[in-house]
């Protein structure tokens, strides 16, 4: 089976991704470690229905969320625009099959969605071949006339077919597109694979060349949906399977290779999760092979790629998880949610859902960084998503472990039917007494921020006796399959804070350059004593 070869206890041997069995063993990854209950665990509530299975998601500049997948119930809807204020949705159409695609944002705020799967002529002849598809969705924070408009597909195509690609917006606004399958068939047959990358222009049009990437070649069959992060020196940190490197796109070369991350496979089909800033990268979870019997990995690795002699610092969650995903929060903590404790990605290949939120504090001492938050009652398995909303809460949706949506639980022998319920998780910083200590009346002097030269002011009302302010610049990116593409957050420099004062006006310095903040839509959160106010969209150029 996929990822299960050679000496089965070690998954090593001729043709195995782990290499020959004579290879020196990698240091063992740590076992699961207890995570005490957080003193303020937060809470879950179900708020609405997603309209379509939520395999892909992104926060739009109008404050709404777009979902993509497929649905059939006599009529067809493949995408939906969800309004978190009214908890209602509007169906959206597309022309080519976006199933298991990738995405990012263009510098003008347009969502870019690329790749996908075969035409749906057997089901709906209005949906064409999506393997090379390019789709655009434009929304505005100031113009509601675009709300509810369908995906735009003017006919642009990728240079090569890509099912399961990862995207990253670059400093000049171009889009790096990496990996994918040529046909959606068995990745252990190398002729089916596309271990290359191509560049799209800042307008989202391919430059017309697919270039082999050796890290992806080496990682086959675990080469799809790699974790990719733009670093402050302009290189990309690329992680796939167990291996990682920094890659210079302009010169088409690897600039630095890192030790393999101990533990099991971390990317599809045994995906863990990944997040980035400082710049540090953290990767958690994963599994051993693609089958419902696969154990999952509790270990995590954290690395600072730009530090000399960078090495993985190992840690562990309280249980193994596959399909776990990370969401950066504006107070600097990281939420890890969703997934399963046994099995792998694929149709009906996972069991033992992980219901609880795990809260990670990167500033705490190693061994004391994890606490356990509230638990949901809804399984979030294959094809689930999680993303931060403007109000600072976490939206969790999706779970479609079936080849076609299964609406009625009693027809699914495992009971893991297609999940349409949308949940909101309220983090600790908005729970209990914290809910009454949010900064309010937040006004930004401008909503267009230029890197390197821009300053702006923020006026707001702080709660009484507040001691500290931070301003987070946040980009949620495009979310799918536990991969948060182009996801990033940075804290901007501020001046003028007056501890204890209620009425505040602070001066904020924009990001230093587009390596740190590539152009596009971001959310500004004012965070006072760890509690964020409602965020506002800005455009960074």
C-alpha cells in the first residue's frame, strides 16, 4: 500500500521513500506528552450550515468566507460564500472542477484558485476539466456590489496539470505553484506525478514553464501539498514528507538543506500541520502509511531556518494526530485543531476523531507549551478546514471523507458522513472576563499600507488600566487539507501607547519590505493585554 514497503516495521528498502534499510536510523521522535487543561479553555457553538462540503476555505476582504468542494442533491452547487454575521450562505458556480486544488491571494485582493480534478461530465456537464484550471474570485471591503458573484474563469490555464498543488505569494506579487498530480492516479507510479513548480504572474497568469524540483522528486510518493513559507530573506522554506530546504526561486537552486524531521511522514496522505513567523516553522502530527490501520504521530518539530546550523527542536502533543492543522492567533499563540488519531487522508481511511483544541504557547518553556482547550462533538476528518475570522474567533467547518457527499449518516457504514455544520470556537482571549476587555472604536488613518515607508495611526478605546498594546498584521491565506497556504502574521512596531489611559492614539510602522509581507489583503488586529479587537482589512503593497 501507499507508503508501506520494504521491511514493513521501518518502511525502508529499495524504492521506499525512507531509503535503503542500511541507512543510519533517524533519532526517534518523542512520544505523546500530557497537556493540562487550559484554565480558560474557550468554547464551541454551532452557528450555521456551509452550503457545500468545506474542503477549501479563505477569508475574503468583505469579511465573508468562501468554501469550495462539490454537492449534488438534484441540483448542483460547488462553492459557497458564507456570511459569519448572518450565518447564511450564497451558492457560487465555477466552470472547471476545483476538487483538491490549491490557492492564494493576488496583490489586488483577488482569491486565486488553481488546479483540481477531472471533468464532471458523468454528473454535471457544466463542470469541465480542472487539472489546469485557474479561477479568480474578487471581493472588496468597501464595495458590496461584488458579493455573491460567481468564480471568474476567463480561460487561463496552468502550464501543467496539478491536483494537490501548494501556492505561495511572492514578494513581487507573483505566485509560486508547486507539486501536484498529473491525473489523480496512484502516486507510487512516477509517471502520474508532477514534481515541478511554475510561476504565475502578479495577475495570476502562468509564465509557461514547469521546472523540476529535486526535493519533490526525492519525496515521491509523499510529494503533494508540500508546506511552503516565504522567509524574510526572500527564499522559500519548503518541507515535504520528512525533508526540507530553503529554495532561491530567482536562481532556481537550493540554498540550504536541513536534517530530516524525526518521526513519521508529515505531508499528504499522512499530513500534519505547519505554521510560520519569527521566522520559525513548526510541524506537528502525521502518520506511517495510507491505510485506516496507520498509527498517527504525536511529535512536533520547530526550526528557525535562517539561523546558522538550524536544527529541529522536538516537542509532542498529548496524542498522535493526522490531518491536524494550525491557526496563528493575534495574541501570539497557535491553535491546533481537527484530525484523527488513527488512519490517514483518503476516503474512509481515518477513525478515532480528535475533538479537543490544543493551545500552543511558543514563548513558554519547552515541555510546558501545550494546554488543552474545549472539545467539539463533531468529527472533523478528511476535507476539514479552520480559519480565523475578523472578530478573532475560529471558524471550523467541513469533513467529507466520502467520495461523493453522504448527507444521511445512516447510509455511511462508519458513521462519518459529510458534515455541513459550521462551528465557532471562541479562544481563551475572548472567553470569560476577557470578553469585556476588548479594545473598541478602532479607527485606522489609512487602509493602504506601503512596505518600507508607510506609517499610520490607530485610534481606539482601551479598557481601563490596560498595560500593553500590540498590533498584529495577519494574512489567513488559503486553507485546505491541513495546509494553510501563504498564512503569516507579524507584529508591527508601535509608538505612543499610554499605559492606563482609555482613549489611545498610536503610530504604527508598516512592514519593512515585501519579503516579510508580500503584497495583498491583510487584517490589522489591535491587541490590548492579549485581547484583540475586531480586525479590519488593509491592503499591503
